[in-house]
């Protein structure tokens, strides 16, 4: 065996584990089927702006170990995630907070907002929410659901909210304060110089092969290393023997515009079902550059279109409903019997992770395997 560890995938999970293995004195090979490192957090500089190629990524965590670890490889700016939602010609603040409620109903105090929401919950008569629609109405009432949730989630998941599990909406914060900070974590920001620079530092001194697909040369790669960390799709690894897991995919349209400021915010969600994209990202607003510091009076925007997934497409979001979770459990039981291969990351573990959770999982796996 030429290597101690073969890491399949150079995204955040693979890069963090590879770095830990290198620091533990292990010889590591990292391969990736894409032509660049960093997976979905890949950023590239265009017109002096760091462009998030695969959608907006804002790092946030309350885990000091994770924060301190990431700060070894980057300096983070003070970006605070405060997206807005656009419904027809109306603008609302996210997450749902007093600014949202004031715009929606004209209420001023938390008491008035709670009374309005409770009134709509009573009118709906929902006792035990059984789907996303019922869960959302039970959290924020029918008005907010109809304008800001129903169309957006229908586009995002490709199914009406009545057919989606209730847990999806539970991640969305509801706060009775005038605070537009989406995340309730202690630490938050975006790395100055982009995420790709972080991954490049994580992989410094490690052999990396891009444009290299593990599954096309499985036997050769299996013979190269003592252990394999696999961050690709677990069902594809096993040739879909228990069936195909469902995912949602995304399509991105990026434009360079000859204007300094297109929408005034980094992220604007479009909640009408009739508008095919879910959000527009304006990348320069992640960076806290004054107009005088920008080298050219241009901006870059990306429209994000959710789409159904099929083999050959890039999988972004696991569809963690009961049916798919049952299929995944069969793959997980099979994976437990592996002596050489360990699965990690969003695709390997078929679970939605934020970036800080990916880092934490990778660090935990490193502690387990490397001691």
C-alpha cells in the first residue's frame, strides 16, 4: 500500500480529514472528479470579487473548537447573514422577526405579533402538524405561510408543501425581536480571500489529483491505500443495490453586470412560485468593500434554480423523508460491515449538514481513526 489514507472528494469534509491525517504523520492521497478542489464551497475571483460558484456559503457556529480550527486557515470578515424575501413588489426581512411581522400586519410589539399569529393558528385548527404546510402555519400563521413559505418551498423541493415532511421548516428561526441576523450562533463570517484558499491551505503538502473519478478506477484505487474516506454518494458507491436515494439539484446562472449595486443585499429570496429561481445572490455584498475600494464599477449576480436530480446531475440536498431514510438505513448497515471504507460528508452520510457541522463531523472522525 502506497498511502495510509485515500480521501475521495476534496470538499470540506475530505480536506479537513486529510489535513488531520497529514498532521498525524499519515501519507494521504486526495482525489476529486471535478477540475477544482473545495467541492461545493469552491469560490473563484472574477472582476476582483469572490464568486461562490455553487451558491451562497456563510460560515457560522457556536462550537469554539470548530471556529478556532477554521481560523487557522483563514481570517473571517464580520459578515452577518440577513437575507430578504421578495413577494411580488413587497420586501420582507428574514428570518421571521418583528420587522417581518410589522411589515406583514402593521404590529409594533411582540405581544401584538404573538396575538396575531396565535389567532391564525387557532383559525387553522391544527393540533399535530403532519406536513410542512401545517408545521409552517403552526409556527407563523397562514399569511406568512402563503406569501413567504408556500411558493419558495414548492420550488426548492419540487413538491407542494402538503407533501413535504414537517421537519424541513423547523430549521427556520422565528424571533420576536427586531433582529435580522439569520443565524443565532456566536461566530459568523466569510473568509477573506474565499473558501478555495482555505481548502488549498488544508491540502498543502498533500498529493491531490483532480479530474479523477474513483468509481472509474475503483480496483486500482482500493489497492493504493490502507483506508478509504469516501465522501461521494453512498448509494452510488454500492451501485444502487438497495435502490436510488433521492436528492434535489441546483442550476446556476451567473452574470457580470455593468452597475455597482444590483439589489443592495447579498441574498434575496423570491418566494412566488411563478418565478422559477429561488434566490439571487449578489456576491460583492459578502465582502464589505466600500464603493471606493472596488476596482471596477461592476457587480456579479447568480440566479439559483432548484431542479430535480437524476444520475449524472450534481446532488445538493438529500430528500430525508421516511421513504429515503429507510433506504439509507440499509446502506448504512452495509457500510458498518466495511473494514476499509468509511463514509463521510453530506452525500456519504445522506444528511443535510451546514459547513460547521461538516467540519465537526470530520474532526470527530479524525479523532476516532487517528487517535
